[in-house]
C-alpha cells in the first residue's frame, strides 16, 4: 500500500517550512521530506532579512542577530554609498530554518529528515513521489493530492515536461563565503550595516560580494555567474576579505570557516504550477537578481501554496492553478525587472556607481525601489519613472 497524504512538501527551507506550518495550522494533513538530518544545519547563506520579516511571518525577534539600518553599496572603484532603510536584520539559517521547522511541527506537520526526493509522476488525481530513506536505506513511495517542490537552487527539473526551463542554468551563480569570527568585536559600524559590493573579477566577470554581520561573526562572501574553479574563487574571496578586514577588523585575530553553494539570479521559472504540483522559493527562480535576496520570496511562496491548498480542499486540483496565478501576479513583474536592471548595469559596470549615487542622494528613490509592487502608490510609481529616466540619461554616459 502506498501511503497517501493531503499535502506533501519537498525541502524544508523557508519556502517548505512556511508552507508546512501554515497548511498544518489550517488543518491540512502535511508531510515534509527533507534530505538533511537537521533542518537548516547545512544552509549556506548570508541570511539578511528585509525589514519586518519576523512580524510578517510571526517569528520570534530572538532570531535577529543584528538590526542593520545602513546599506552600504560599493561601486567598481570601491567607493562607498550609504542608504538608510528599514532597518533590515540578520540571522543564521540554522536558527531561521530550524525555528520555522519547529513551529511547523508544533502545528502538526510531520517533518521527515534524512529523506531524499528522487522522482514524481502523476497518477489519476494524485501525484506519486519516490524518495530514498537515507538513514534506513531503501526507496519509498508516497502519494499526495498536492505537492510543493521547494528544493532550492539545486532542484533538478531540467528535463521535466511540466516545469523544465532552458534558461535555468544561465541564472546560476557559484558562491563562496567565509564566516569570519574575530577574537574581539569589529568596528561598531560593521554591526549596523549590510554591505554589497559590485566589481569585476580578475577574469573580467561581474562579482557581487557582501559583508553581513552576525552576533559572533561576519558573513563575507561573493558570487559570480556561471562556474569558476574553486582555487580562483578562493583567491577572489581572499582579496575581498582583505579589503573588508582593512576597514573593519584590522589587526584583530580571526578564525575562519569556509562554505559554498549555488545561488540563483536569473528569470523566474515560466511555469510554477501544474495540476496537483507547485514549485516555490528559489526552485521557482524567486530571487532578486540585483542582490540575491530570496528568503522573503521563498517564505511568501510557501504561504501562498499553503493558502491555496487549504482553500481548495473541496477541489484539490485547482489549488495549483490558484497558486500559480497569485505567485506570478505578486512577484514576476518585479523579479523580471530586476534581471533586466542587473544585465543593464553589468554591460557597463560604471553604471553601478551612477545608480548608487542617485540612491544615496535621494532617500525617497531608495525607499520607493524597496517597496513591493502592490505597496507602491500612484505617486511612488510616477516618482520612480522620473528617477529611472534621470538615471538612464546619466547611465548612457557612464
Ligand atoms: C551564499 C548565499 C547567500 C545568500 N544570502 C541571502 C540573504 O542574505 N538574504 C536572502 O534573502 N537570501 C539570500 N540567499 C538566497 C536564499 O538562500 C534563498 O533564496 C532561500 O534559501 C530560498 O529558500 P528555499 O526554501 O526556496 O530553498 P532552500 O533554502 O535552498 O531550501 C531547500 C531545502 O530543500 C532541501 N532539499 C534539496 N534537495 C532535496 C531533495 N532532493 N530531497 C529533499 N530535500 C531536498 C535542502 O536540504 C533545503 O533544506 C543567499 C543564497 C546564497 C547561496
């Protein structure tokens, strides 16, 4: 007998965890398959959160390591442009994903760790999923009325006739990050700031690098589109880390832990829903191409999947249609625009500096840009258009 559940979730990152918590809270019988043995323990991430994240997802403020009202944008010439916002926050994924997983379990979701998703097929009104039990060994099958795929950037949907997307590989970035633990605290400003740096690698490719502060360490990392051999990537990160050290913790002994993962920074997946199956979070391409933000989008996609499943219990096959429509309406316009903006800036990297100057001189421009589409009023849209035209005129000469 194949086990049968109402809602099956693959992956317990922010997308899967929020979906599980909110579906279970609505009374939906929910099972999560997570390949890692401890939720969140292996996530590589700078874990910067947008303002209001904990309140939006009803999470305890104790997760927050640093409140970061200051965004420091560094251009090609290593000039710093400051923008005040929010404040944003930082945390670690061990804590964030672990807490969301615990809250999901407390609502009644069954989280099965050490379970590796392998394949799925549609059969009648069910989706049958096959997975490997990594601890006990052997393969198992489970059938579900609705499945939410939330495996992050390593998702394998290339040859999938429903969700396959030729542009997926073009959007992948290789990243490397150091967790730098200084023996004594770095300069105070480090703990109030999210730093983003846009410059060129030794081979001329665009690099996006960051310094995000935590209570006991600084997450210092970088990403580059496509592949870069490990040794070259490490050289780039060493050079960048030296630059950060000179400004923020010069002369302080440190312990360093290295970690790497794939990041996605391309177009959203054109199809994210098909009868009984939904794709969310980074697996759906929901990452801001200009800055790598994807935790908020992932968590929100989980909320939307849970809402669709809970609202369509009488007609489960329609949940995916509702999810796909709502997700596209909410995120695709902005994320597509961010991909275009990033490619435009990368074409002539001096344009980054022109944009950052505008952002730091006009706080209202930065505020309007940070808003979600649905939060922008008519006046914000007009203002943004005017700023965009100004910037385009300046950038043409950059
Ligand atoms: C270096 C780096 C820095 C980043 N910094 C930030 C940041 O500061 N702020 C921000 O908002 N975003 C950041 N991001 C992006 C952010 O990490 C992602 O957008 C976010 O994690 C997406 O959440 P998710 O739930 O979709 O996927 P993930 O968080 O990737 O979770 C996927 C889950 O699925 C599990 N899984 C994968 N394959 C399988 C399988 N076959 N079977 C079962 N389980 C599986 C994984 O173990 C994991 O638990 C960063 C990413 C990287 C790589």
